[in-house]
């Protein structure tokens, strides 16, 4: 999917370059917060990945509750849990990620991709950023 077509479909907007977390991504990502962090019970943000962009393996830790939900809104992407095959994603797909599950997500090589990331409330929540998804690992995906 080209950028012009993608921008038309990405109803929540691309937002600004995600420079604060750039060290945890291969390629450029963009962040458009939809709610204010820390002001409500839930934080929603539209995260946009340029083609082939993906985040590092990471874990959303929590002693109670926690985790993350991805609501796919435009383009095509990937989601993978450690030790499992990657799952192809498209607009309308929902991914429920339990706390303490190692995973990554990002765009397919030939498509922009956006999902709304929802941080699930919990106790003692924190993110642990891990190793990058190598070009070799990523290149093996369809």
C-alpha cells in the first residue's frame, strides 16, 4: 500500500515521528496520542509504521492485569509472540497481548501500517524492551 492511499485510510492520523522510542524500532514510526497519558484510566495512541518498520521484541510486565490490545486500523502488518509463527494483520484485526508475553509488531515490507495501541491497566506495569527483530528474522516472513 502506497503512502497516499494509506494516509486516506488512516482515519486517526499519523502524528509526529516517534523519536522518544526510536531506539526500540527498526525504521521510522509515528505516534498520535488519542487520549492524554496519565489523565484517565486508559491510554490510546495510533502508532504508524513505515514499510518494513517494526519494534523490538518487548514485554508488558504486570503483577496483576496489564498487557496491551492492538486495534488495527490501516495497512498491513505483523504480530509475533516468542516461539510462535508471525500473524498477518490488516485493518479490523484485534490482537490481545497478555502481560508478560514476549512479542513484537510492525508493518509488512510493502505496506504502511497503523494500529491503535491500548495499554491495559494493571498493578506494577512496566515495559521491558529487548533485542531487535533482525533483518534475517524479518526477511523470512511472507
